């Protein structure tokens, strides 16, 4: 029986501990490990709140800043009890909740200032807990993004934690752009301030652009026994330099990733999707759920400034309750450059899509919140175009309805390490139209399970996006047998966690 430890900033297996996709992965992978009869321990920071109601397992004493620090390891109750899985949090008063999902801090003046402090304390406490045997004898430690990579720094350079070298350490990259860069010294939130007695080699830790700084994402890539990207095609992307905005690749770390690949340490394995216990709304409720969501948002203080827009959206939806459109295109996403750059830079291409939809009595439904300039753009578009419904908020039941009732799911991501929306849509038998990048290449097959556009230059991509949209509409309107075949192909596609974790055991964990 193998014994695993997962260390991360998020874990969606416990309540209120998720900001993004990493939380899902840290929830789902241990479940697969437990199904095999192996045991998994998952540890995250308590952020000053998650330890409440937990059971104190042990007190951890260690040194930071030349001072004695004491942190506490609590075992906490998950949302769902599963045999062979234990969930823990590390509590220390300096590990505080930030403004982003009550997890991360946003330090615009000095990025990562507060977060680095939190994760320096968290990782040292975890190293101490491993040393004390709090999780039993471990075979594999699986780290996620820069927040936990400090464990690799400690394993490499801290004399007290040399024993960690006997354990296999695996590092998963979820967001390569967020790199956790901090100064080596002359700063409260610097490596030397927190680890004054650790002798380390700056050359092997530095950030290429700011050479007086450590790059903690790079530390994960340089020191882990295996480095994992969340899809095979994204692995290819990150070994090439980024040339934004046309192409997002290695984000300055492509040389490290090429080196890891040369050494046989870089592995691309697609994330899985959950095909059990799906929240399913009844078919036919998409407009009702939109109206419900709008009324709920109208009562929220934080949405007061959008009241006029929410009412405008409600009025539009009522039209479609009476006269149901023949074709629904939808998108559900954070409104960011990654997800909608093509529409922001080429709004005329988006208008073109709406015009094409008009001809087939179709509508475009977009749900999401995010960057103000993206929200403004889509609100403005909604006032101008009858067949564009922009629901500017978050509603689980409406999202479920959109995944269930759309005819075509649209995902024009600029880059996509893996992507989950396309899998959730395909699960319901909805073809997706996607930008063929990263994980979208690995999940959506052109004319078999959906439609993909690409191109060598920005202009070619936009041109191909519009041509591919025409193709999708043409197949839907004039070639029902092919459309049905694509729908069936989408529904049949399976990206299971079992398959992914089989590959983890083989290629990452070497078990």
C-alpha cells in the first residue's frame, strides 16, 4: 500500500477552500488513489478559518527568521468522508485569508509580498510534519503550483529537512503565469529574511528577468523528480517562448521546461472530468433559471450599480420565453484576457458571429464576471444586439442549464492548460467550438466531437474562427446526420480521472 501527501493552496474536498481549477484536482486525484486502496493525506493552509471545528493532531516547532515558530496541524472534516483520505490544515496566525476567495492576497504594489510569507510558514510547517511522521511513512509528495514549491527549496538546502530527499516529489503546474517572485534579500518578504541560516545557491534559484529574486515556480520545475502539465498539448506549448498576445507558452521558463523534458521529467497528462453525481437541471428551464438568477442579483447590494442592466437582460429573456430561438450558442467563463481576448481585440468579429446567428434565429448566451473592461464591453454589446444575452453574475443552476441546453458551446481561449468547460459541455452531448490550443486540442476533435479553429497569425485565427463558425451553423442547418454524429461523439468522449491517475502512477509516481 502506497502513502501519498498532497500539499497545495486549495482543496475543494473541504468547504470554502477553492479559488480555481487547482482545488478540483486536489479534490479528485486523492479519491482515485483511495479507490485503489492506497492512502492519501491532503494538507492546505487554514487561512485563519479552516481549522475551526478540526481536531488538533500535533504542534509543530521550527525556526524562521532566526526565531522559534509554532504552528498547529488540524485534521478537518471533508464535504464527503472517503476511506483512506485524510484532510488537514496548518494553522498559524500569520497565515491569513486574502481577498481572493478568502485565500490569496492581491498585493498590487509588491506582488506576492503577503502570499510568500504565508506559504514560507506553511511549507516549513509541512516539512516539519513530514519529518515528525505526522502523515506516516510517505512514498510520494505531490505539490501544486508555486505556493508549495518552497518544500523543494527546503528539501534541497535546509539541513534539518535532508530526509525529504528519500521521498519522491512531484510538481503539477496549473497556472504558469503566476510565478511567486520574491527578492533574495533586503525585504521583509525575502528568502534570506525568512531562512537566514540556510545556505543556498542563488544561481539555481533565480528569476531570469530579476536576477536578485527567487522564482518559486522555477524552483518547482528545477527541483521536482517529475514535473506535470495538465494536458499533453500544453506540454508542447510551454516549451516554446511566449509571444503575447498571439501565443502564450513558457512564460519565460521555457528553457527550464525544455531541460526537464530532456531529463525525462516533464510529463503531460490530461486532467479528468467527473461523470458521477452530476447536478442536473431539468431540460427546458434555461430561461426560467436566467430570470431567477436576475431577480436574485437585483437584490444584492454589490450588484446595485448593475440594476438597469439586469432589468434590460430580463426584458430580453422574456422575449425568448415566448419565441424560443432555434439555436443557442453559449459560453461560461471568467471574463479575462485568457478567455475572451479575441472578442476584446476584435469586437467586430463578435458582431459578425451575432449577425450569422440572426440568420438562423439563434442567440448567444454568455455568463460570467471578471475584469471590468471585459464586463463593460459585453454590457455595451448586449444593449446593441437583440440576440446577445449577457448574464453578468454567477448562478450554478443557470450554468447547469446552459451546459444542458446549448446547441453549441463556444470556447475561444487564447491559451488553455487543460480546460474543464468543454468537458462539462461534451458530457451533455453538446459540440464545442474551440481555439485549438493546449488541452482544447486534446479534448475536441474537429468534425468528430466538435469544431476547432487555429492559424499561424492573429488575423488567420480570427478568419478561421469565423469560417469555422459558418461551418458549424451550416452542418446544424443542412446536414443533420453529421450534426447528430458530432453530438454523439461529444457525448461518448470520456476524460476520466481513473485514466489520468493510471498515467500518474506510471509516469509521475513511478509506482
